[in-house]
């Protein structure tokens, strides 16, 4: 897996199911060159407050700190997702809007 130890940010990911049955969600991380890095699965309860949350997406998937790449989310039912990046600058969160260079 591609990583950059100078990056001190972490990705926070929330996945929720707005309606219907539980979601079987597959998370697939890809290296910058498009090759698969690792995958993971989670089950998110259906409507009524079910959600998946992690404050450290790379750690949850077993990726090295500073992982550089992309993520796809596939589910058997519609889900909502939110990804925020936590920086070391006072622990603030920002929405990542462009790839790292």
C-alpha cells in the first residue's frame, strides 16, 4: 500500500442507512496507481439510527498511517456516506475536496 509518513491527517467515515433493511457494505481501498490495496466489510443496521462510524479509516482497514489512495463503497441497499479529514491543526476536521499531490 502506498503511504507518506509526512501526512498527519486521518479520515473519519460515517455510513448510514436512511431506510429499509440492513446494508452489507464493502469498502475497497485502491493505491494511487489503481491497484487494489485492501478491502473490508461492515454491516450497517437499517432505518432507526443504524450507522457505521470510524475515526481512523486507514487503521480500521489495516492500512499504514499516511495511506494515499482512493476508496469505493458498494452496498446491497442505498446508503449515505460522509468522509471528513482530521488534521493535526488543533484536531479540526475538513472535507477533502481534491487529491493529495
